[in-house]
C-alpha cells in the first residue's frame, strides 16, 4: 500500500513539475482554467475574459455577456444571451446588432447551438433558414410565456449555428430579425417545458506554447526553452524540452509516463515478451477450441454409424428367424400330409 501511494504521488508530481504557464486565480467561486486569462500575468493573453465582481464575463466586439459555465476538457464555455426588452419581442442587444466575435481571436460559435430568430421581416423568407409555419421557433413561441409576445410577429426562423455566416456572429437588426434565442444541445423531440435555459456555446482553439521574450519568461526553465517560433516571425515561445510534450488543456510541459508499475520499472523492455506470450496463449486457446469442436463432431458421427449398424444387424437377425421358422413349418406340414387324414389346410403368412 505505501508503494502504491508513492507511485500515485510520483505521477501527480510529474503532471505539475513541468508547469510552463500560470492559471489565473478563481473568479469568486468559479475556477478559471488555462488558457483563459483574467489578468496580465496569468493564462494566455489571446484568451481574454473578465472577472467582474465575482462573475466571469466574455467581451465581444460590441457587447459583454456573462459566462454561465465552463468545460475545459472540451475547451468550451457557455454565455447567457441578451434578454427581451420589457414586454416586447426585441432583445436588449439589438442596438449593438447581437453577438459579434473578433475573428482574429481564438473563439467561435459552436454548431451545438440551435438559434431561433424572432420578430423577422419578410426578407428572411428568401433566406436558406427554416422560416416555415412548422419551424421549431413557433413551438417555442406558443409554449413559453417569455416568448408569447412574439406571437404577434408571424415570421420566425430556426437553424443550427456554426456555418460560415454564423461561426462568429448571431446578428439581429432592424431590417432583419429583432430578437433571438439560442439553446445548447437541444433535443427537438423534448417538450419545451424541459428545454435547457437559453445559452450560446463558445469554443476556444487549443493554445500554443506561451510567448516569451527571454528564458526568464518561461515559468519552469528546467522543462522549457524560450526559442523562436518557426511559424511566426519575430515571436518566441517556451517550447518543451526533449522527452516532454505540450499539454494545451493543462497548460504545461507534461512528461511521457510509460511505466505503470507501482513497484518501479527496470530498463528491460518487456513489451515484446508480453506481446509474444499473449499471442501464443491466444493461439493455443483457439487451437484447443477447434480441436474440441472437431472431436465432438467426429464422436457424434461415430455414434450415429454404430447405431445404424446395430439396427441393420437386428433386422438381419429377425429375417433369419422368420426364414428358419418357415422352413421348419414346411417340413412338419410335409410329414403330416403323408397321411391325408392328418393333413391340415392352414398356411403360414
């Protein structure tokens, strides 16, 4: 047990000993995973968000939206879309024309969003969007109190985000649609009463190694080296040293852990031996199974042949008995008929 605990501790140390980037402190009770950055000295500066009085916010080109959840393992977070303006079918971000992302930054709207444009003009009927009378947006309008006011505006449209025109924006405007709603991972067969809260899912691309001006900018100089980026002129990054690899989710140079033995690993490579034994044992098992199946089949055939031979022998023996009985009877009959008064007219069938 102590060896297992030491082994586990060693693995954990391997995961953090090569740290190359600083994660930002929590915002209130919400962790801020790398590469998201809420300050100048943490995270990756290209992945800026804000911590505002304990609430994380995401700034677009023209507005700011609160972040409701973050999923670092899939590199996504969800923002709350603008609400309706009073008792109208108009969202509060209409003056800034909805959500518009900076295409030069590593964020985009995912295809997990089902977008509903509401309060639309006739021009949308010429678009490729589903603006028919059976579009899902009508179900939303008819079955929710929040959007009931949009029932006075008969044209609405539904589509999945993530195409070339919606990867970086969900646009509302006076000449088009004046309101919108978005739902993440929406199951269209689910009743509206069981739909999730409105939200817009944003994805970030995997970050590169941290930018540096000198070796001192690399948090752990023992595991990374500040060197020119071959893909970007005039930029240097903290590249992991040999034997390490850059983990974009954790934001560190991780070691290649190949040994899983709590008792330690020697230098002898046992992989070929293990592979050979596995293949050998597998082949032996397959051979044994085939041999058993062949033997059972052969035994069934032999038993059937023996049973048939016995039945034939019994038939032959019965025929011989009948023949002998017939001959004996004919002999006795011949002897009795020599004296006609004792000749009895009966037959053996």
